[in-house]
C-alpha cells in the first residue's frame, strides 16, 4: 500500500530550539518514522510479547470496522421495539435474512467525544475533545488488536478508505497519536495480497527493510545526543519517539520473514478501481470484497474502513446521480426531496452490508462460516448528521461468535459507552483486557456464542 507516515508539524515532537538544528532533526525523524513498511505505514507487525502470546487462539478471530461519517437517518434505522423478536426498522428490513447474525444498538456513544465531523477520527479511539485546539488522538481499536495478533498474518492490518480526504481523516491511529493514512485502491491491496514478487524483487524489499533499520539506528543515536539540551515537554516527546523506533525495528524484522513466504493463490480477478468519486457505492462494494478476500485467505485479521461521505460529491446510485453532494444532502433541513435521496443512499448501504454478510456466510473454514469468526462493526461518529450531534450513534454489530438477533437499547439521553463494545471485541479476539479508552466494562447484554 502506498502509505507514509505523517511528518507534518502535528507529529509527536514539534518543539525544539533552533540551536538544536530543529530542521535537520525533524527531517531525520521523518525518515525514521516513514521507513518501517516503506510502501505501507502499518505499524502492527508487533513484537511477540506476553500480550501477543495471550492473544494466541486455536480459532482465528477477525474484525472489520466500518465508519460512515455521515451516519444514517435514525428514524429509518432504529427499531421501535427492544430485545429479541423486535420488529425490523425499514433499513434493517433489508437485512432480514440475516437478522439472527447481527445486533443493533441504540443509545450508545463515545463519552466526551464531540465536535461534529472531527469526531470521525475518534470512531475507533474514543479520544475526547477532537475539536479542541490541543487535541491529540490515542491508539485505535484496530491498532491495539494488530499489536497483539498482527504477527500471525502476512499483513498485521489494513487501513482502507473510500473517498477519504487524505491526511485529514483515518480510523487508524498509533499509540503516539499519529494518523495512519488510508489505502483507497482495491486493486493495489489485491496485488499486495496475491501477486507474488520475483526473487529479485524480494531481495530488493528485504534490503530496503535492512537499510531502514540501519537509518533508524543512526537517527536514534543523533536524537539521543540532543537529550541533554531538551526541556521537559520535548524530553517526553523524544521518549515517545524512542519507543516508536524500538517498535518499528521489531516490525521490520518480522516483515522480512514474510517476504520469503509464498503468497496465497486466489481465483478472483483483479478488481478495477472506479475512476470517479461519484462511483462511491461501487468503491464501497469493492472494499467489502477485498476485505472478505483478505480474511478468506488469512492475509490479515484486522481491517478498518473509513467511508468518507463528507468528502464525497453527488454520487451515483442505481445508475442515477443524486442531485446534490452527499454532505449537502445530510443538511436536509427536513426537505422531502433531500430526505428521499438520503433514504435511497442509506438503503444502498444496507444492501451492500447484506451482500457482505451473505458472502461471509458462504465461505466455510474448518466447519464454521467466515462470519462466525469475523466481527463486523458498522456505525458512525454522528447520530444526527444534520445537527452534527455525536450522541445515539447508529451501530450495527454482526458475526464474530456472539449471540445476536436483538436490539440492545440504552438511554438515548444519557448514553451508554460504546467503548464497552470494544472491550467485548478485544476479549473475543483473545486479548486479555478489561479497559479501552472511556469504557466501564464489557457491553451489557451482549454474550459470546458457545
């Protein structure tokens, strides 16, 4: 994947004195942080630590987390009844065939995550105050998972996107609060998973990794020489840098081993990336298909997917282009025409989810269908895109070995923490933890299947 580290002034260490050759230091730092995977800034080839050992499991567990940052029309999404046997809402009727494979939540949100659109960067982090001036993000759910189990597959994780405003939005964030850019080409991801490199290309890539490790050592030595002249704040940033360097060195070592292993074969054709952002739904469909192929071939077990509806123009649905940009439609002002177009768009989102669930159930792995081993989270950072509210987030959770088929309803005014679901997901992944961000425990009412 053509991904690189963000080396802008928002990177972890931004304030050094001019007497410390700030420009040279930052330039060297940028080299160090961009090298680990070279063509894919995916920091999850984690060390095989006690945390990773604890995540080992006989049954491979997987996760696909999807955020549509303009949400859904709540009146059409949330059921009016609760528990098992609830009457499906208009949108959920599209998923009727799979009603026992998913749980729908209402009255959930990320505590203290406000700010409207900027909250999409916190969908998998739950870091508070994304619109504040001094905001710094925290580690995302997918990254935490990949740190523990990423070494078990060729690719620790994929960070995917559709129409993403590059450098502005992503679901994946490192522990140091650095954004991991989204891969937006389904064909590029396909090639990386299934196109076998020649021996010469393999050796070239290994040499790049080894060179990167050498540069990390060099820049690390240079940075250490600056420590005695740094203030307290800069010293803390530099400590975070050293921690990142150590992690990246371990990941590079792990990635070298995978370079020599043959890639899986697949009968699926190389996908053709749509050329226009108007082909939003086709891009979404292709990313779902790539995700399924990635799990089916066990190329990775952790995927995040940002659907940047805010950055999407008037899109094509059912062969017709809607009259206005996706974002403008979300500010409908109760216009019947805009609401009708949004309903068509939302329904198509549900249709694509239905296709994904169908395809995941069709593939069997050791006596279980792929969906039973894959947690699929579909939601949004906005409960009401028109008002930019971040409460009562539309949330659908499917598969993964949980008991489904119910509507878990919580207080829509005093919301229940969505990070509690993340704790349940981490535990289902085999990661021993009882806390994530602002969680207060596991998701109440959601139980593991047998």
